[in-house]
C-alpha cells in the first residue's frame, strides 16, 4: 500500500484521478526502476466514471495528499537518470555492445541509431526529448531494415477480441532483486489490412416510406420562414438585386436531457431515442504534446468516452511520425468504455507530425466498417504542422497544397453532399491553422482554435453536444421562381455548395446535417421587373427535402409563396430587420476573409483598416440602430480580430487561427471554439444549440469541481514555447 508506485498514482492523479492499467506486480516497490517514458506517460487525467466497472483494471484513486509535488520532483530527477539508459523512442534499454548502434546528440540525449534515423529521415532535426535543434543528425540507408524484435515508435496493438488488455506489463523480479527488473511489452497484435472488425450494432433502423409533410405539422422536423427585404415595392420600379431571406430551423429533440438525471446512469446522452454516432478521434501525440497537453487531452477524451451512449461507437487513432489505430470501432458499453480508456491512457508523446497519415487511417476505419450508424464524424486534434506531406522534404513550402492531407474519400461532393466531416481542433500557438482550416473546409467540418488548455475539454464537449443531436440529414434546399418574368441572382450560402440553373428559374443549396434546434439563414437574390397592372407579385417558393436519421424516411416540405405588394405609389420603404441582420453577417464574414488575405500578404495595417471599415458600415445599419444582438456580437468579434493583428508576432501566435475559426463558424453557421467563446459570459457564442450548451455546462461543472485544474491550466504557448519537432 505504501509503494512508490501507488504514491506516484496519487501524485500524478491530482484531484481528477489517475486511471492506470493494472500490472502483474502492481504492489511491488519498484517504480523508480522503470523507464522515464513509462513513468511520465502512464498517468491519464480522466474524469471519474461511476457507471464503469473498474474492478478489472484497478481502482481510481483521488489525491488526498499534499506530498505529490515533492514526489513529482524526485520522479523528475530519477527520470533524467533513466532516460540516459532507455531509448525514448522504442522504450527499450540501450546497452553498449548489445548489437545495436547508439546515437548521442549534442543535447546529451541518446537513442538507438535506427530509431532516431527513422525519426529524422523526413527532415526533423529536433530532439524528441528536449526539442533542442540539432546541427548534426544521423543518416541511414533507405534499404536498412529495423533490428529484429525492435518495436516501432510506441506501438499499441489491440487483439481482435473483447478481452481487456494492459498497455505495459512488468515482470516480477526473481527474489525481489529490483536491479534486474525490466519492461517487457505485451504481444503486439498486427494491424489488420482491412478495418472490418467494427463491433456489430444491436439496433435495427425503422424503415419508412417517403412522405410529404407539408399538410401535417406534427411531422415537420424543419420550420421554414421567408422574409422579403421590403413588403411592398412600387409597381413601376424594377429591382436587379431584390433580397429574400430563407430561414430554416430544425426541431428540438424529442425531449431535452434531464438535468436531474443521476450521473451514474450514463451511458445514454438522451433518455429518448436519438441518432447514434460513429466517431473516430485522430489525435496528435508528437513530441510537443508531452506533459500537461497530453494529460489534458486524455482527460478531455475521458469526458467524450463518458458521454457517448451504448449505441455510439468510437475508434481512436494516434499519430506522430506514423499513425496507428489504437482502438477499433466499438460500442461504448461498459466494457467498451474500459477498453477505450485503456487505449487513451496508453498515449505517449514523441516524434514528428504526420497529419495526412492520421487522417488516412481515420478514413479507412470509416470506409472499411461493416455496419454504419446514422451519424459519422471524425475529430482531429493537432498542436503542430505536418512535417511529412505539406512541409516535408520535396514539398512546395511557398504554396502548400493542403488537399494532400485529406484522403479523396473525404472530399466533399456537390452532388452527394459531404460524406465524413472532419471537425479540426488546432491546439496552441504552434499549430498550422491554415492546414487545419483547409481540412475542415474540404470535408465539410468545422475548425476550432484551442487557445488555452482550459478550453480543450469544453471544445470537445461543444462538438459532441452537436453530433449527439442530429435530427436532419441530407438536407437539400430548393428555390423556384413563381413568376416567368423573374430570374434568380446569386445565392449567398457561405461554404454550402449551391448552384443556380442555367435558365435562372431554380436554385439548390446542399446543406447536409442539422443538429436539434440548429438554424440556417440563406440570402436569395431575385431580379424583379416593373409591373404594369398587377397589385401583387409572387416571387418564389422554397422546398426542403431531407432524411430522418432514425427512420431513414425522406420528407419533403414546401413553404408558402413569397409575395410582395405592388402599389402605384409606395410609402417609405421599411427594410426587414431579419434580412438586414443576415446581410450584416455575410458582410462581416467577407471582411474577415479579405482582412486575412491582406494579412497573409504582410499588410497588417491594411487588414486592420478593412475590419475597421466594416465595423463603421455595420454601425449605420437598421439592425445596429435597433441594438440587435447579432450586430453587437459581430462588432465585438471584428474588434477582437483587429487587436490580434497588432503585430506580426501576435498575428502568427493567435490572430490567424482566431480569424479562420471565426470564418469557419460563420460560413457553416455552426458553433466553433475560439478565444472565450465557450465561456457563458462571452459575447461570441454564435450558433450554439441547447444540446451544445447542456454538454458545455456538464463539462464546466466537472472542471469547477476539480481545484487542481487551476494549477494545471495555463496558456498553451507559455508551455510550448519550444519549437515543434520538424
């Protein structure tokens, strides 16, 4: 009970609990003899899971002691000594004369020659341990094979059965001679060539025939409203750009989550039926994620695992210099949760950043699965730049092609909508915001900027709050002119694919999925000619076609005709505040995009001027004079962006990512995390749904209940000021 190993659990677990795999000799007093990488990586900061049976994997021990800091310092000193005897890449002992060459860098850290040569062969010149930049690097023939029996960089193989596996196994020493104790990894199951080992679904979809819900309001999952910019227009006047707002709102879930629900009754997020999810998390575990970042990533993943239902399935992909599937697509039953937590707890940070390989592996999980849940998505988190595909050797660094990072199967299609959206999360000041934003745009997902470590779990919570509340799929919005003399102009739909027929009479917007209570606003431009005698003009009609994710039923909804009065003499035109509000949003988004382009060209004063001009124009609009909340929010957001362009350093550290995350949010009309947007007191909370807010509340309540969080959390760039391994 008083072993150093158990004290380490207490010291590293803080008040959030350390969830550690049980070992064969867990009670032996031999913790200090373990390799430093094992000691630093075993402690996963995960939320307590009262609904999960922990007997098979050891207890979760809260921190009641104040001796943790002293123990942590002693562990750090012993870690330094141990790291000189252990290769920090393959985690095995280095012994002179053992048949393997040893490379010692200028920073004094040593590695097996083969391990470090593989790590630097793509141009990385950063020490995986201390991240010092090397002047001399080892070179190796491309034909060299790895030493027999040598493990690759932190491989974690999972046998294809339901048995719980420990991540690291320590053999008991003979006669308790701790000096002879050593680490032996468990058998590493080879990764299958086809990921068709997903766990079967035990629920059958309800099949229904296609129906028309126009005459039955109880069947309507979407509410359609239309607003012409003015209600009457003089009969003798013509309009080349008459604007009509199409407003859509998805229905709420059958019932919202019960706030009084016993937390121990988790696994299902909603008590009533909802569309289950297949979720693949693609996580960066490169060297710069070591320390607090990785610990908080583990805690955030624990929160995700805790809040997935028993019909939801999760797979975990980890990538650094290479990528590996740590956990197959499995249902989050009690057993599935335990296995997922073991997989997350096995993460060890080292190596470079190969985003393309991680996404390729994540896409393969989705493509190869035998069965499919109605909703599917990928969460991608990275704190650095891809050092292999975009900025690696042979790449065009002046004009990087970010499309190379995204597998072709995940590219959006104008005809079929987006298949698997990637919701990308850029972590800290060193991540490549441009690449992460491009990945999300190509796949139809969102881009969030995790500026401080405190936001990581909240950002994940907001994302899954939406994914766990999908009520509409494959939504297609059609507009049709109702008068032969009318002609459609441009459709303002943000990032949603849209097209207008050659004759200008019809147009289509591909929307895809909608979360419960989520809203979409599109501006339709119409050329309206003068009327000779008519007192009223019918402009257009809106039609929505979508699929119910639970029943698979296709439903068609149609709006009433949009009409305006045509008097001979019109009174004073009163512009619709609803139309004006959305015009302001599109105008602000266009200013953000233009300012970002200008800033990338090096003209920060010009970029600031663009944003300032937009703020001035917005302040003169009808909605601004009416103190409309969206207009106030847009002004606050534009001002924040101006401040983040104060200097090149500030722009590189946070300005670019903040602007791109804002653009992602406005172009998809979906909530993203940036700055303090997940804070309840923030003005920038655009597009949050009740399901997202509920999940955020749950996350923040858990964090507020952990006093140690305040000691852990600090700005990311203050911890990651050392350069990312290249």
